[in-house]
């Protein structure tokens, strides 16, 4: 498409402005149709991310599955959380590779992608999901008919404020307001610098979602600016002013934008409130139906004599559903006026000041069980008089002492610093009767050099520099500078040494630790930071140490890419070592379940017993059942309260075929509940494969720029690491394919759907095996 447009410009069929307009229209059409393409392809995407949880960043795999229309959060093969596409409500871009995703009825996910490309792809997919939630496909629509384009509610040119305090700029966008979202298409591209980590262009649209019901608008005092507020971001927009527009025209256009956007915000907010109210009413109705059924069952169990005493059936009054303003999701306090208790002055002889009454409140009656509003008492004149009397009677403070003489600064001798041992001290009153009172009868000798070798802390110049430069004003933003300052206190690398440290692969060779690499990734300078620090023309030695480090980071080419490479090289072997035992366990579980013929015989016994019960209950005879039914065996109770269908199954097998009663010995892997799933482990292996592919691509780019001559050892170590990881990944991928094939054979053997999750399937078998084993031991004891 782009080549066609360029060809038309070259032969003179299109002007440059017409070509830009055509490219923007094509881009918008691709944005609208991309979701339909993903749905037809039924694709599955796995991304390695860091999730902020419990005040720390945890590595996760985010899986976007267009087959099942689920967004999954996976940790070491365990599917921790699954969100249907309909529960995805919003996504928010942030600085660097950070972003967040909002879900209905759940807290936001604060995430950090492994690379800018991954972040761009994830946001693109999430935007497509939200777009389809706003514009669902009609099930009665013909498949061959193309989807209808959404209606534009308003359009025009707007300026969006980009950047922070360092460099605030207004960039021009072509704005299109649709139902539920405002799309901003860039009208130009930013030039790409030679030392940029990633080619920075403005070709990606900015999408502001209004469909979650949390957006609103504000209009400041100016005539051309308005603000769109979401639950996490503020978008400052301005109507461009030119020679053809007067101030009045700009104000009218601004008001038209605000009116149109505000209408969308109010509509979606009202719709969100209606959905919440409907869900609350449904929950209340379910609770009401449950109470009615319990009352009916209680009435049916009454003896006949009790029924004879009542000519009519008892009248069951269903409880009224809770109103929406008293639901669990939003409890609103209903204010009830409560008269304030009068305060009676009572004299207190123990007070030093005379004629000062003590305020005593009379006893208050018990409150009714209703949500009461907090009642605030008006200030009483008695309190003010008491305060004035007490302050007036207070003695006058003594005159201040003269300032102390200036002390001479003592030159601190450099001492050997060690780590502190934070033990629990004994209270002073307990020492006299303890063994610590007598003291040591002999002089204890310790090898201090050995202790310092293990627990010594190197005194770097960072701490003294930080303390001496506290009075220097920091150029970086206060919050980031504070956190970066704390990190630098434990960072034993000088600013000039940092660049060389980034080209050492192994930590044992003097490279950075995993913790230092992870922390440095948080403080990679943004484009605005680079522009601010490169404009500094003063003496670098006069800057605060934080600014010195940031200035050095700005001068390191490909900093973000280099840190991502080092972190990936450190995490790849750890990830593969964690996945190997989990995959091997799944293979053993599949092999045991496949080869255990006694388990199949037990299922045949259960099928015969179930058909007998169902045929006598008036149901049809079944040819087989799903393994998920195994968890229901213990729920069917007999006439004896403690006797279930599982007891009957064990009795029948022990009576007719005792050798089958110990089938659980052949399923030893099913004694523990399997948390990891085949789907989650496959996603983890896919992510490892993608990460190694990025390392290989980096090596090709590194060789193409002829940078290997400067760091020959780095090039050699990188080559050896890639060769080793490729061999390990080959074996891991081979085992993963074997696991998937065996699990597919299990699904086919037992007649299960091919999309059945292994965690649920193996969980049912595990519960059945453990319950059968428990009852068998009870009956044989």
C-alpha cells in the first residue's frame, strides 16, 4: 500500500499532501479491520512482561488468545488469572515500556514489556479487543459482507501536549471521535537519531478510550484548550489557531469538541451504572430465590401432624432485593439527622487552673442498625473560652540561649564498614538473672579479617558524593531522582565505568548483577530527558551525582537494548531450568494415565453403576462420561449420611475384582494437585523461544555495525551463550512437543474436547484418585 502511494507521487498522480491524507485513511481502515483479521486467523500471542504486585515487579506471561477470547496471566506454567475479552475495559500508555490494562470488576494490571516492540503490539491487540467490545459483530450478519465502518461523530485537527517538564511540545494530530473512543492520527514523523535504541516514529495512533465510564472533560480559562481526564491519564488538547480563524471561531470549535466528547462520556458512564445496577439486582434476586427454596424445603420436611395444624400452607414472603445503593459494590450511607448531645459543665477539683469546667456528655442511646452519616458537631463557645484561658495562664517561655560556637570539622578516618546483624536484644531488667549477667570468663578471640572478608561493605565514593551534593539542585524530576538516589547508594559503579560494564556478559567476570540490571532498566532516560541533559553546557562536576549518572546514561548508545540483552541472557537459563521439571512431570502424568489399564476398568465399573441408577431413575443409558464427572461421585449420598457413590464403587471393585482396588499405585504422579498446565507451559516455552530470537537478532545487528572490534570478549561470550542456549532450547522444545502430543492422545482416548485445560482434567483425576485411596484404606483397616 505504501509503495503504491509512493509510486503515484513519483509519477505525479498525487501531491505530497494528498499522499499523506491517503496514508492516514488507509491506516485508519487497517486499524478498524485488524481485529476481524485476528478473529479469522484465531491467533494466539504470548508476551513476557513484568507485573507490579506487592510493591515489586514479578515476571509473568501475558497470553492473548483469540481462540478462546481470553487474556491469561501465566506464572511458571500456572494460569493464575483468565479474563474474557468482554471484561477488558481500557489500556493506558506510560513512560518507557510501561503500560496498564483495566478490567471490569478487577484491579488494573501495571505491566512493563520486555521491549518497545512488545509494548506496541500488546497495546495494539488490547485496543482491538476494546474496539470489538464497543462494536460487537452481529451474529445474523452474512459472513461474506464486510463489517460496516463506525460512524464519525466529530473530526478535525487537534494539538496534543507531549513530553514532560523538561520539554513540553504540542504535536498535531488528525482527531476522529467515534462511539466510545477518540482516535488521534499523527500528521508527521519525528526524525530518527543515530543513537536511538529503536526507530522513533509517530506513526502509531493515540487512542483515548471513553467506554469504561470513567472519562470526563475539563475546560480551563483559556479559549483553545480542553482536557480529557481518565482514571490514570490527563490529555491536554488544543484547537490550532491560524490566520483564517479568529479567537471566537477557535473557542466555538473547542466547545463543539467538548460537547461531543462530554456526551460520549456521560452516555458510557450512565451505561456503566446501569450494568452495575443490573448485576446487583441479579445477585439480590439469586439470594432471594435461594431463601425461598430453603424455606420450601423446610416446609416440605414438616411432619404430617404439623401440616394438619395449619389448614393453609405457610405464606412465604420473599425478601426484598437490596436496592442498588446498598449493594456490596457501592454502599452509600443514608444520612439520618441525629441531634447533637448537649454538653454539661462539671467542675473537676484535680485541675490546676481554677474556674475551668470539664465538659461531660450525657449517655447516648443505642443506634439503630442503619447506616448513619457521620455527624459533625459545631464548635462550642465553651471550648474556645477554655482554650484562651489555658493559653493565657501558661508561663512565658525563657529567653533563647545564645547560638553554640562553630565546631571544627573532624576529618573522618576511613573505617572498615560491615553489614549490620539485626538481632533481638534482651530487656535490661532480664539481664540480671540470665546467663549474660556473669559475662564471659575468658577472652574470646575472633578472626576479624575473615568476618570482614564475608560481611565487609566497600566504601565507594558514591555515599560521600551524595552527602556532599545534597544542596545541589537536581535537574531530574523529584520522584524519579529520589528513587534513583536511593539506588545509587548501593550501586558500586562510577558513572565513567558504566559503559564498559554493559559489555560484560557474565557477572563473575566483573559484570553487573541481575538486580542492578533490573533496576537500571527502570531509569533509562526518555527522549525528553536526553534533550534536557544534552542541552546542559555547564561543568559536569557541579551537577548532583544523580544528574551525573543520568547524563552518562544519555550518552550511552543503545542503552535500553543493551540492558534488555543482558537481562535476557541472565534470565534465559533460569527460565529453562524452571520449565524442565514441570514439563517432565506432565509427560510422566500423561504416560501413567495412558498406560494404566486398571484405571479404565475402574471407569467401566463406574459407568455400569451409573447406568443402573439412571435407568431406574427414568434416564437413558450412557455410553461414556467425561472425566470431570469424577468429582461428583462423592457428592451423591446414600440413605446413610456418610455413604456416597464413591464408597459403593470401592465396595463393588473389592467384591468382584480386588486387583483393581490398588490402581492408584500406578498413578503416583497424581497424588499432588498439578498446578501447571500444558497450555501455560507451552506459552512459557514460546516466550523463551521469542527471547532467544531477539538475542540472535541483536547479534546480527551488532555485527552489521562493526562494533565487535571494540569489545571482542563481549562478542565471543555472546556467541558462546547463544550456542549453549540454542542447544538447551532445542531439547526443551522437543520435550514440550512430546508433552503436547501425549496430552492430545489422552484427550482423544477419554473422549475429551481438544481445548480441555490440562489443569482441570488432571485435577479431576487427582481428586478422584486421592478420594478412592482414602476410602480404600478406611475399608481395609
